[in-house]
């Protein structure tokens, strides 16, 4: 019973996470040599961290409608950022992967986003930054324990 109550309290505390991510991402404007939209950024980063999954995975992950995502995937494929290949398990299913160009774009986006967050938090004092770092490391451990690293 104590664990249930504690788990509920922790779950309530996680309400800050989407707000924090919104704060970080809403002001992020990728500086890039080609025009790129937020859903494209989200898709490229998702592909970077979770390559070779069926399209359905990415549709769910970036929270888009199937038709809208297919249109976005078509655009990214035309730009040479992603490639679709039939799944080895089921030829009716396409899996998505970044091309070499796509991997380069993803690395730049990831680095730009890291610099963006760094800029947003740079005025926090050292103690706050240390606490934030420790909290994020704790969340990473929970993420791994919940076996979410390969999903």
C-alpha cells in the first residue's frame, strides 16, 4: 500500500516533464541550410534514436495521423534524409532508416538542440544545475529499468 501511494505521488510529480520539454522545444528554431519543420525534426530525431522500425512506430511516436505522416515521410525521402525498405519479417511493412545524409542532419539537429537547452539553463546557479543533472541521470536509470530504451 505504501508503494502504491508513493508511486502515485511520483506519477503526479512527472506532470512537470511535458511542461519542461515544451519550454525547451517551443522556442527551438533549428538553424539549417534547408527549410525544416518541427514534425520533420521530431521524426528525424526519433529515427536517429530508434532506427529501422515500422512506419507505425514513428506515426505513434510523433503523434501524427497516418496520412500526414506518409506525406512527411515522402518529403523526407525526396530530400534524401530517409529511406524506406521492406521489413525482413513482413514484406508488406516498410521500415524507415536515416540515410547517411539523414544521420548527419540528425547529429546537427541534436547538437543544436543541446546548445539551445544549454543557453536556456545557463543562468541557473551551479547547485541548481547539479540537481538538474542528478535528476536527469535518475530518470535515465528509471527509463532503463522500465525497459524503454529499445522501444
